[in-house]
C-alpha cells in the first residue's frame, strides 16, 4: 500500500510538486527559498505552465483561508508576488487572473491582516509594467473595496488606521495601473471618481490622526519605511498624484466629486478645509488646466445662488485663493465670465439683504436672510474681484474696469437695478458695491499710457458720480482716480494733509511727463479740474474727502504735469481759496476752513516741486502768518479728531491769503505763462450743476435730456424770441413761485416718464423725432444739390435738367477716367 501511494505521488504533475515543495511543514519557517527558486526557473522555462501554477496556488490559498491557516496564506501570496516580478511572458495574463482572484479572496475576508496582505500584493502588482495588454480585465471590485476600506470603522484605532491606509494605497495602485492604459477601464468615469475622491477627502479631514506604523503587518517582509507616514500625508500624496495625472477632458470628473463632498458634509461654511482642498488641487493639476477648475467653481457658485450666505461666502473664498495660486494668467479665456459671475452674486446679495428672503419657489419656505452674513459675503466677493484682477495683465485689467463700469446701474435709465421694492436704497447699495469692486481692480494698476487706462467711455461716467449727494460714493470715485493715476507708489506718502517744510523727506518719485500723458491732459484735464472744484463744494464732505483730494492733486502734479498743467493746478488751488472766501454756496464754517487748509497744503507742495525760490517764499510767508493769526486755516488744526473751528469765519484778506497777482509775478519771472497765471480759473458749468440736490445720476441725465429737447430746432421754430419789457419782468417776478412749481412738476413728469413708460412708447417718441430730423435733412439736401455740368460742356436742347444725377450714374469720356 505504501508503495502504491508513493507511486501515485510521483505521478502528480511537476508544477504541482514544485508548488507543494515551497510550503514548509511549519508555516512559521516561511517560504522555502531553494524550492521557490526551482519553481521560478520552471515557470520561466515553461511559460505555458504559468497559468496552471497560478490556478493551483489559488486553489491552495482558498483552502488555507477557509481552514484559517493564515501562515500558509502569507507564503502563497509571497510566492505569487515573486512569480509576478520574475515573469513577463505573453501568457502572464491568465496568471494575473488567478492572482487577482486570490487578492480578491483576501480583500473579502473580515480579517484586517488578510485585507492588508492582499492590498500590499496588489500594490506590487500595480507597479509591474506588463508586456502585453489585457482587453477584459476589470478593476471595479477593487475600486469599491478599497474605497470601503478607506471608511473603515474598526473598533481598535490602530487597526482602523492601518486598514484606512491600506485602502488609500490600494486606490493609488488602481489609478497607477489604469490611468495610462487605454485598453483598461476608464478610471476617470464618474462611477469610479465618485468613490475614489470622497474616500480620499474623508481621510484628508482626519487632521488629528496620529502618525503610527502599520503594527499588524510589522512582521511581514513587505513592510517598509513608507508605511510609517501618517494617513493624512499618505492621502494628500495620493490625491496630488491623482490630480497630476488628470488630462484636459478628465478635470471635470475629478473636481465634481470634490464639490459634492463639500456640499454634502456642509464644509463650505468652515472655509478652511475647502480652501485647503482647492489649494492642493490648484498646485497639483497641470498649469494649463487651472482655468477649468475656476470655471467649475463659478458654475457651482451660480448653482448655489439661493443657498445661505455662508455657503456662498465659502465658495467665493475658495475662488479668491484659487485665483492667487493661478497667477500665471491661464484664466484668460474666462476673464469676463469670472467677473460677470462675481458681480451677479454681488447684486443678488444686495437684493437678498434688502428683500429679506432668497425667493424660494414652490412649497419651500424662504430662509431668513441674515444681514451680517450677506455683508460678509459682499466683502468676500469684492476681495475676490481684486484677487482675480491681480492675476491679469494690464490690457485685460483695463477691459475689466470698463466692464464693471458698464455694470454700475444708473437710476432712471438702467432697466434692472435691483428689486422694485428697494427703490433708491437698492440702487445706492449696488452702486457702492460695484464701485468698491472697481477700486479693488484698480489697486496696484500700473500703466504707461493714461489714454488707454482712462478712456472717455470710462472717465465720463466715473466723474459723473462725483456729482452725487452720497458722500461714500464720492469718496470711492476719488480713491479710484488716485489708484489709477498713482504709477510710482506715491499714494502712501500723501495719505494725510500736512504742511511739510521740506518734501525731500517724503522721497517722492517724480517722473517726466510723457507724450501720451500730455495728450491725456489736453483731452481730459479740464474735466478733472472741474470735478475736483465741484467736489470741494459739497457740504457733507469729510476729512477723508479732503485728504483724498489732496492726494489726487499731488499725484497729478507728479505723474501728469507739464508746465501748462502746473499753471492750471495753481490756478485751481487759488480758485478753491476764492470759493471759501466768497462763500456763494453758503458752506459750513468747517468746509470753508478745510478748503483753505487744502489749498495751503497743496500750494506748499507744488511750490517745492516747481523749485521757484520766490514762489516758495510767498507760500511760506502766508503759512507762517496763518500759524500766528488764523491757525484754523491750516491742516494741522482742521484735519484732526477734534478740529479747532471758529464759530464764524470773518472776511479774510491781506497776509493770510495767497495772492494770485503775486504768484503770477514770481512765476512769470521764471518763464511761466503770465497771461494764463493772471487769469482766474472759472469752472465750466453745465446743466448737471443746476440741480440743487443730486441723489442719483438718473436725475441729472433726465435734466440733460429735457434741456436738449428744449434746445432742439423744432422747439426754437415753435417758440420765437420774446421781447423783454418792463411788464415782462414784472410778470416774471410776480409769477416766479408758481412758475417754479410748474417747472418742478414738469421735470418730475419727464423723469417719471423715462422711468416708468413702456419701451415701445419711448422708442416711438424718439423715432418721431428721428423722422422729423430726417425730413429736415432731405429738404436741405434738395436745396443744396444742383445738377452737375455735362461732361461735354454743352447744355441740353432747350430743356434744363432739374434732377440731380448721382456720380455713379454719370458717364465720363475715356480720357477722363483714370
């Protein structure tokens, strides 16, 4: 009987005997290395037997797992790993199927040691570059199982940590194995990304995890130093590797699960984790794909337009951080989309704050809007606008400035300036927010050509805001002008108004005025001077307004000044002094003193910039006299926390006043234009200035429309000039009150018509005027056009042509045609 058994054993296939020989009697002794070398040599010599070897090893491993002989399981997996590393023949695919079947068997086990053992073997397999591709291999199970291990909730914290780390390594291995092989299943499909990315983010949140080694596999030979890193470090490395491998078409599938995870776990509110996630994303993806991440964030912000302010503020904060990282300018293709979305969110936030609800539809109740949260969101949006603007080149930033200016609503003219119930307050808030956003864009703006930086299409509407009654809006406009004009960072040195005896201590950077700057000042200087003058006439101007006006005047002197501009600025400063002296607008005493102080501080600055000794001497004498007699006319006594303002301001004259004749005389001796210096500056008043109170630009524009219509040709034709007599003047004086009321009512009706009338009615009105104008032009053309002379010089036989022949119908001799 024993002989028969021995004979049967000898009849077993050789590959089975070689496999059996690698297993020792005691599993503690480990793999029999000599026999393992024989098995490896046999597999290399007879590669057609490799699939059978794998099948037999799989059979033994399944039996040992069922019998809980885990020592033999470890030996079988070690043998499989060595065979995989050694064999790369064409028939390895069938062996890999047996290998994956055994790995799957281990991962399905409820023993943590076996799960980690199977994961380690899969990681080694993933690092092997196969010579032949596989057309039918699937890794769906491994993605699902490794993702499940990443969320392990095992009771023992050390074992739980090790299982999660094994799951992360497994996902990393799956990505490495499939991402570069076009014949494999596409790992970037949403069905896989929706499992992989949330698993990584879940472990990325565990910042309090302690670094620990994989204790349950410390006895295994596969252990390495890398296993000592913390789950947080391992997860971040895996996440970065995943994103770094993403191609252009895969970015969306990789980012969408991130957005959904942050939504589902309410992680936008805390901001810190969301910001950290997208910092990892922006630093990991290829630079040329960064704008795709920005696009997805913008789309997600739009999708959450009716969500709470904290959620929207979190998304905006992430956008801001992403823009700072993405400073290479690859946001280029979506520049206007970025700013359009942000400005739209700014407007929505203002609407929500004013109406108190998010306009929820259906049966869902509108959530209560918290005003302070909306204000925080608005600040975040404005900050983000600035962050994006800082990443743009100069020419694109100029376009963005024009784009934002076009978005600023004009009450009475703009069709949608906020909710109907908000009225004037809604328009004002939107104007404030957009001007703040515009200020953020202009901060740090550097340009060599002021004509392109401040074109007429931008400067005119911007300056119109200086005529508004709202002091905050006026201050923002002045700050924007200062920010654009300041090209050498002189603004901080002019932050406060003071009399400085030697401006060299300020270390101001004065540049020579270029040809483009000269053209800009020739075109726009009078507009700037006029609005500076009018800004000083506002009763509600505060210390900040005068400080900003001082900075604006100083920067114009250093950035855009030639000899002609210097003369005009001195004339403007003297005109401001006359404004405070005459007090035709009945300004408060503080304003008059502040204007005197502003004029004195600026003349002290400009006289030292011109370096004319006699001019400096006159300015210094007046300042010294004021210090002794009227110190409240100097900035040191006015622009302080408790200004020393007298109750009344008596008529000033003599040595405390800057004399135009004296300044013209001393500057004329230095080569300046004496005629221009001797001419007082008088601002050009327009119809805009005839409004006593300007609460909105719409009122000003409506008045201009009314004046234009009154001065139109048909109006003049219908209303001949009236002879002025004593009776006419008497009637005008008697009926002045009623006439003023009628005029006010008529203005109100004009404004109301343009605010409330249907578009068709307004269009018809304008169309009628256009038709009338066209008919007048036709009459003029008929009168002026005469019959052309005949090319031959002869007239027709007795008949005169009345009809004008167009040039293109005239026939010329060949000699006359070139």
